[in-house]
């Protein structure tokens, strides 16, 4: 079936989530500077990064297909936790999340003839984690390229005591909000 849009992401999770709701897409990953600006709020940060990804992808694509981009960040104590650089950084991040609640902000940007954006904010509560568990989790390789150093859909699911909000948003693409934007652009889902 023909693609309905371009996904501006190399994330296999985002692609799987789009497939889950029946959206046929092609993939065109783009690389932008994702450094937070000084005093930038978490919401403004993820919205800006998602918008920059969709804008760049639309500018370099050779098609009129709409472009969908997303950005997801783990926030604890107002601090944006990126991807862990090494074991020490992962231990620092996961120790910060251990035994407490944090937020996951996930922004979606859809560009066609217009630009639409949506934001999902979810609360995630971790059970207490031991240093040994964190090191063992790092050694699986799963947290290496994940915001906040964990994947809710993977092995880290055993760390999660509760979640309030969007499970798919914590994975990287909030499907409720994404479906709303797709509807605005006239893109059918669940075909």
C-alpha cells in the first residue's frame, strides 16, 4: 500500500506504533541539534524539537506527503534527562528515578499544507531500584539510546509501579494525540 506520510524518525518504536493504527508511511530520519536552550521549559523543548524535525524533513523531502515527527523527554525535578552517555550516566539517571514519580513529555508535529502540534504528558512512578539492578539493566544494552535511560515496553517494564497518561506517549509517540492530528490532515487510520 502507498505511504500516507513520511515519519521523520529512525525510531523503530514510532514506526511500529504507526503500523499499529494502520498508518502506512515511509521513513526519513533527520538529524538536528537537540540541545535544550537555557531556561527552556520541558514542554517548549519537546515541541520545538519535534517541530524542527518535521520542518527539516519537509524541506528536504521530494514529495508532497505530510511529515510526522515526534520528540520525547523524561523529566525529573524539572530537569530534562537525555540519553545516557555511559554506565555512570545511566546509574545517575536511573538512581534519580528510583522510587519516585517523574514525567514523560511527548510532542507530535505534523506538517502538510498546515502545521499542527500536540503534547502528551504522562506520570510514571518507578519502584525503588538497586545499584545492581541498574548495572544489570545497562548491560542488556536496552537503555543505551533511550531518553531517561529506559524503555517502558522492554525490560524496564518491571521497574514501573504505575503510569498515569499515555503508554504509547512514554514509548515515543502518543497515539491518541497523533490520531487527532492525522484526522485534521485528512489521513485515515485503522484501515
